[in-house]
């Protein structure tokens, strides 16, 4: 689920997960470990060291691994060091996105202020927090819009994707759910119905 909900008498707060998803953490770790391995292999070849410093002990359990493994620094070692350092840079950037939860934030529907506020976090700096507000009297409806996508290379597969939108006078249709949230249809219907009831506007399909 892409968010959690805090419900109050006059307020609904949807917590948007942003980049902090289990799959992103998994791939960030895999990228870091793989890049670190390539970088260490490149450094080992530059220093003239055995690629696996325990290769003799490893070969006792795995006979197909030679006692010593050396790589020439040029071209194999320098290539691995280059790709390893590049991968580490990308993994650190990816880690920063996860640490600062870029794209995460809140959707706040507040009857007290009669406003809908969209809060989102970015990278550190003066624009770290972005806020977009819409007066509630501009909201015309909550809509569930379903689109059909055609996928598949050898076979034609049709997939259906439903998203919740808020229809406003000035801003048009504003998405309240995202494709990457991977929400099930009952959850989408529940959110749309809850917002429609809370805001006192029609729910349209």
C-alpha cells in the first residue's frame, strides 16, 4: 500500500510513502554490494593481489576454484574498478533518495481550514518541502478513471489500471493515487468513496 491514513473528525491525512518501498531498499542493497565487489576486484588487480584473499581455503571446499585468481589491471581490472566506482556512486545517490524519502509526504483534507494540501519532500535545500493547496470549494467531484494498456511482445495482453482523481475548477484533474502504489481495486474504491463522503462531492466513474 502506498500510504497510511489518519482519520480525525474534521481532517483526513494520507501519508504518502514516496521512495521508501521495500523493493527500492532491496535493489539499493543489491546495487551497492555488486558495485563494491567489482570495485574491490579492480583494486586487488591493481595491487597485484589475489582476487579472493581466501581462495586457497575456498578451493578446499570447491575444487573447481583455482588456488589463486589474478586479473590483469589493464584491461580487466581497470574496467571492473570503473564500473564498480560508477555503481557505488549510483548506489549512494539511491541511498540518499531513500534516506530523505524523496517524493514522500502528505495529502491533507482539512475542513477547518477548508483546504486540501499536498506536501511533498525533495532533496535538502530551500525547496526541500513543497506545498500545493486547493480551496475545498473548487472541488467538483472525485473520480475513478480506468485506462486500458496493451502489453506483451508476442501475445496481446490487456491490463486495466484504475486511479483516483480529484476534479477541480481551476486545476482540472489532480491524481490522488499513483500507478506505483499498486493498490487493489477494493482499496481504490474505498479511498474514493471515503473522500467523496468527507468532501460532500459526487463520486463519478
